[in-house]
C-alpha cells in the first residue's frame, strides 16, 4: 500500500485516514469506535496534564512520510512539559472499531 496504484486503494486509504482523524479528535458520529489503552506513565499524569495531552493529540496534524508512511493518520508524537508522548491507532474489528494506545515514548 505504499504506492497505491488504483483509485480503490487511494479511496480506501483516504477513508481510513478520515475515520482515524475522527476517532483521534473524539468524534463518535460513526457510532462505537473502540477504546483506549494508556501506559503507566500516562495514567500517572495529573488530571490537568492528562487533559492537556488529550487536547494535543486531538489537535495533532503533522502527518508526514516519516510518521505516516501509509497515509492512514494512525500514529503521531506530541510533547507535553518537554516530554515526548505517542499515540497509535489500531483497527480492532471491522472497519470502524479502533483502539488508540497513548503512551510516553520511554514506554515503547
């Protein structure tokens, strides 16, 4: 899928990216999307810092060929208080169900 050769592949990648963006931004208009997996360092954040981290993830839009080689908008890294965190969206069941892992980069 690195170099889509057909309109169907391009449309499929665009659809996956659109749904991943909606899930990442907290939009559940497609119904049940899935859940979240948080690493220990994320669960140990204060409530205020956790909310800031979620907001950074929702606002993330720096997808490029390095962090998004397939164009699916399923991975990114953000910084909170000079610490690097990541999010990773995985398709879990069917086309719409996803799980987002949120972790500190030292947890990888």
